[in-house]
C-alpha cells in the first residue's frame, strides 16, 4: 500500500540538540561519534545528523552502529522547518554543520543559540586567520556566529586539558561542558516489511523505512550474487569510489534506486574537486543567505560559475555531494524500473515525487 511521507503531528518536547560546527578536517565527525558513544553508554538513544557530508560519512556511522540522518537545506529556513526534519524517538540529537562561516552553514547556525565549535589544536591560536584563509567571504557571517554562546571543543590534543577536548588517542574529555539547544522533533517515516538489498553509500533514512534492509557494505561482488537472484522487493545501488564501476545485470521484477548513475548510464564523471577547482563565490553570500530563508525551495541560490551553483536545483541538494555528478542528467530520472539519483536525494523526496512507494 502506498503511503505518503509526512511530518509527525505530535511533538516530542524538550529534546536536546548539540550543534558541532567547523570547517573540514577539524575532527567534527570524530567528536560526534565519541559524543554519541558517551550518551549511548548512559542508556540514551541518539540520532546523528549532518548537513552536507552524508555520502562520505554514512558508512562510518553505520560501522559504529549509529543512527545517521541528513538535514536538507530547506530545514535551515526556520526552527519550525528544522523540527519537521528531526526524526522522532530519540533522547539526544547531534548535528554537524560544515563550513558554518559560509552562507549555507550560517543558515543552519542561525537557528541555534548554543554552538560547539570544533577546532584542532594546531590552529586554535590562529583561528580567525585560519578560517578567513579558506575564504575571505566567511567574514560576512563572523558576527552572526560569535554573537551566540560558542563553546570551544579542541581536538587532536596530545593530552587532556581543562576544557572540552578530544585527545590524539580518540578519548573525549569533559563532555558535560558541551552546550545544547532544545527542539521538538516532528518527523516520522512510513514503515515497510519489504525485503531490500543494498550496497554502497546511500541515505541512511532508508533503514528507518525498511527495517529488513540487508546492506552489503561496499562489497559489490557479494551484493551482485544476490542482486542477480531478484529474490527481493527493492534494490538500492549506492555510490562508491570506483568511477569506472559498471553493472551488467538489470533486474526485471522489482524497482532499483541507483545513486551512481554511471554504473548504467554513459556519462562523463568528474569529482567535486575537478568541477569546482576554478569556481569562486561569485554571488553575494548575504544574498544567498536571504534566499535560503525567504525564497521557496528550488529558487536558484547562486549565479552561474559560483561555487554554490550546485544548489540550483529542485531540492536544493548539492550535486557535488555525489562524486559522480553528471550535469547532463536531471537530478531524478527513470528508465524502466530503475530510478537514477544524480545527487544525495533523500527517500522522503523520492516518496513525495512518486519515485518510491512504501
């Protein structure tokens, strides 16, 4: 029976959300995993959320038996919209915000009053110069971030210090000093007992929808043995780091959702770095911020040739988040029983658009 994805109508009041914010390579995900482990050791159920790194980190969270979700950009519009994308049923929420000083990250940060800023030990004494060295445009949101209550979490420290930190042996110290906000999660997923087989990287929300999902990790050889049997009701072909991967078998009985279209379609494949190596922030960052907050989802956020042009699509999904993006393909396309996702398209959108029945 087909169900429509919807937000929950009953609020879960008073849940704590811990926002971890920083540029890349500061130890944000490591800190999130350690904080999740700390809360779980106390018998709490924890949801880990990310804003733009789903493809790259989903496997890591699954290997640590963590519940992992992606917050779409539309969740940054308001606190109410954010809560519609927070899954119900958890005691604590941990949200990673990448590049909080840019227009996308700042749109999320704007929703909170308490931020945990993750900073590696090697750059902590020169933090502002380090951040502005990534992009001078980050200065546009400097005051927006630091007018909040910002708790520093220092990572990669040789040994324990007096404040919140992660040492080089991956031990978390003083987790009680992390700051949090309060949210009322409202999202629930439809559920199906359908038998699903999957491989590679794809949005972890599928596990909520299909509790019987069998994941083969990144072992495409073993996956293909079962893929060929077609003894399942849905198959998910996730993405991987092999840009030359081709799959010869095309199931006939049941639907397939493919997050690496180049497995089946002829396409030129470029990495995110290749695509954007010569692209700049050509659109005014404050204008992009305002569009996120005030314009309908799908409104173009950036000018052609701007780094943030990748968000100019129906879902505001960053197509560079999929390593195998092909600009000649639409974000969503269908051929026979196969649905191709040219981006990190959440199952909620697939359901809403009629590409997935649950």
